[in-house]
């Protein structure tokens, strides 16, 4: 049996830790286990390829608005096959480079196989059994496939297989309404595919503020058909088309959708059923996510977990920070806690959505709050861009002015949110620097500044919104 100082599961964020460890001590023996393309989910089938296809989609959405500014543009053609090919080439090249460097490294053994625990600190990889002193469970996650009658027989795409397509389907039925469903759906819609989104919850992007979800649905409905409160109960194939039968969650009535392809984007699931960490004494929750404490230790000494594996926040930027914390705690003997109080995320559709911290409902339960809104169109730059109804919403604690959350829908939301994120990581986390600092006029950042100048008790806004909507 081969013995290693460190066994790392996954070639995503685990590699941040391994490169630091080897830099610190070049004599460490490391086993790296990877059962998919080298480079992890973010590189090979997640954030990076999706942004590579979404940028051209965003450009198309921009071009379609050109007429508002007296610009007469004609789009002669769009080549989605080229966009997919460019994306594939880029990620596969990078994946190959990472794989080569792992194979060349004198102290790393790369096992391209499924790793499965067979005992304490003992893992079966392919035909070999290996043992490790320290184990990093950066096992990622995979698409969750809901138990829908006939779905396996009908066949479907997931985010894992999406980027391997040579060409896009003419029409697609998307199961799910979260960010993966919306981003990939938006890309296909802009490329000319007829997209139908079927979400069982009452609104798409259910993790966002309700008013953001509703505005996003209104805007995306220009490009695609969106059905909320519908649960898919059956799939099949008829006359060469794929069929989904969905049931209205409220009335129980069923409706039939048809398309050339099905995309399942209904969330993520744990890989613990494959790796079986319980056999080495690592506890998981009822869904299989690995239980970690605030230092990212599992229930077993010298075994750590980070990234999607713990099921907390499945974003690459979270995994990157967690991997740093694991390195400090596991290899430098520190005791640093992972801090999730301000985890930002974005949805790269058109418009963009970005969010950090608490939503209003949660904040109001725990704190006495003020809420600020400001619309893009009420700033000079927003008017110049001719955008309508997009806004910034901020939430602060009334007495301390500590920022509790921020939510943005509109152009460049993923960039604008960063001003708020950085302030949430200062020692007191308050909005004071926004009031003290200068914002370039007339830049889009003024919309964030003015949201903070526009704070009021939540009930004032509720009254204001009702007044405006009637």
C-alpha cells in the first residue's frame, strides 16, 4: 500500500492548498485524485465556460438596444458553434496544462480514477489502495437529477455536458429556474434557440429578493418563455420531439411542453455517495454534504473539506477563500475561522443580478433596519444608458449603520456590488466610507452611493411601492 503525506480529492480548489504546501516543503508526498477533467468544475464545466459563452450573448443584447440611441445595426449572423468551439478549446487547453504539470511534478502522483474510502485514512483508487496522513476532501458536487418518470429514457443535457455540444438545439426545455438555468437559457435564447424555463417555485432566481426575481422574470421573458409554479412530473419522446409534462403546483392541472432537447439545471448534489467518507469516520448531513466546523475540519482529525463538498456556498470565490483557511489551519497550525457573513454572487444574464449578505426579510427578523433604494435611471449615467426600472437596494442596521446586505439588478451589477462587499469586510462594516468618499460623476457607481443616501424604514418603501404600482 502506498503511503502519502497528503491525499487531495479534486483538482479544483484543492490545488491552491497543494501548491502552497509544496512551496513550503518540497519533500511532501502528495496523491491527487480526479474522476473528471483536470482543473475542477469552475474551469471545465462551470464559471469559466459559462462566462465565455455569456459575453457574446450580452453583446447581442446590447446591440439589440442600439436603435434607442439612433444607431441602425443589422446582425448578419451568429455562429453559436464557433462560440462553443472557442470556449471548449480554451478550457481544454488550460485543463491539459494543469494535468501535464501535475504529472511532471516529482512529488505528486495523479490518479485519474474514482477515489473511494475503504477504511481509516485509506482510499481505493482504481486497482490501488493508498493511505494518507492528511486528507483534503475538495470533492465538488454534481448536477442533481430530479426523479422524473421517463427522464433517463428521454435523455437530457446538464451543465456537465452542455459545453460539449457541437451545435445548439433549435428548442430546449429547461428544468429549473436558478442561476445555471437562467444563464445557459439566456445564452441559448440569444443564439436563436427557443427556450422554455420550467421552475416549480413561485419565482425564478428564488434566492434573490422578490422584487429582483420579478423584474428579472419580466426582462428575461423578452427572450424566453418562463413558467413558474410548475413541477415536471414526466418526460418522454414523441414524433422526434422531447416532451415534458408539468403540473401546476397550485391547481394540479398538467400542461405539456415540447422541444428538441432538455436541460436539467435543478440544483447540485453531493459526491459523498461515490467517495463514501463515512468509512473513514467523516460525518455527512442527510443530503450527503460533509459536515465541517468553522475551521473547516471534518468530524475526523486531519481530514478537512472545502468548496462545494460542504454544501454551504457553491461559488468558486468561496472555495478559494476556504482553501486558504484550510491551508493555514491544516499546515501552519493556525486556528482561523471561515467567515461567511458577506458572500457575494452574481447572475450573468441581461440584466445582471448581484447580491451580498442578507435579504430584507432575514435582516428584519434579526435587526432594526433601514432600507435604501435607488434607480439607475435617476442617475445621469443611467439616463444616458436609457435603462428603465433597474435598481440598487441596500440594507443597514439602523443604530450602527453596519451594512447587512445589498442587492442589484441592472448593467454591471457584478462590478457595482464590490464597493459594498469590500466595506462589509472592514473592521466595523459600516456605510460611512460611502458618505465620506467621492464618487465620479456621472459614473454608474453613483447609483450605489445614492441608495445609501436614500435610507428609510422598510414600511416607508412598502407604502411607496404599493403607491407606485397601483
